[in-house]
C-alpha cells in the first residue's frame, strides 16, 4: 500500500494584510464592503480568520487597495514590504 505524505498548505497573510491595510489607510469595513459588494459581518469574519474571502473578493480587495493578489496573499505587508502596483501594471514602490 502506498503512503502519501500529508501536504500542509503554506501560510498566507490574507487576514494580517487586510487588517493592516484597513488600519493604515483609515478605511472602515463598511467602506470596503460598499466598494466590493460585501457585508460588514462577512469582512469582520475575514479579519478575525473565521473565513477566507473567495478569489473574486480577493481580486476586488486588491483592486480597491491597488496591490497585487500575490503580494496580498503571500507577503506580510505590515513588515514594510508594501509593493504598490498601478492599474497599468507598473510598480510604484518600494524599489528593490
């Protein structure tokens, strides 16, 4: 019988980054909810890690904040790793 190794999903920073972006930019959950078409309780669940936003909402969140999806999910933006991508796809900062 073949044994398969259990795969542990990599850590993501969705909760951390969403909380940090809301706080540092002074955005209320209600404002974000209106912009992306979601309720405040649902966004609160994302921030408290009771749920993970679906990819369609992650896309809208990233457009709202002007960041790349990959950075939003995989990079801890609160550590000063805040790359900003303009709508034309050019990097605005920070410089490598």
